[in-house]
C-alpha cells in the first residue's frame, strides 16, 4: 500500500513533516530520559554490598532504586522530561497517522 500525497496543499505536507520532526525529537528525548533515570538512580550498577546476593535479590534492589524516580522530589524535572516526551511521541505519531489517513490517497 503506497500513499500518494501529490496534489495536496503545502499545509498538509508541512503538517506531516512537522509531526515526523516532533516524533523524532520526542523519541530522542525519551531515550535520553530513560538513560538519565538509569544513571542517576544507579539502577544498572551492582553495589559492593550486593555481590554475594542471589540474582533475584540484586534485581529487586535495582528495581527499587529505579522506581525511586516516582517518589523522590529531586527527580521532579526528570519525571517531567520523561512524561512530556512520551506524550509528545504518542501524540505526534497519532496525528501523523490521522493526517495520512484523511488526506492520503491509495495508489
């Protein structure tokens, strides 16, 4: 299935490219937010006092450290970054499909 956008107004083309750009920027922001969460909470690191513990105990402690982002007030801006990028990514993806569905013609 090929969608043809020829013959559409310039605003439709600008809308499509704006949605694509917002999607990519939000996706990169989401990846950076996840990376910052994992590094600032030290969720990937195995601490020295956890070396002798079983795999499942270490995994649960790492999970507890990572989930502290939802509780601690020092991660407030990081929460905003992550949730805003998720909402931007999902909304731009949805609007892009709506524009293509409404204005695109099947070849």
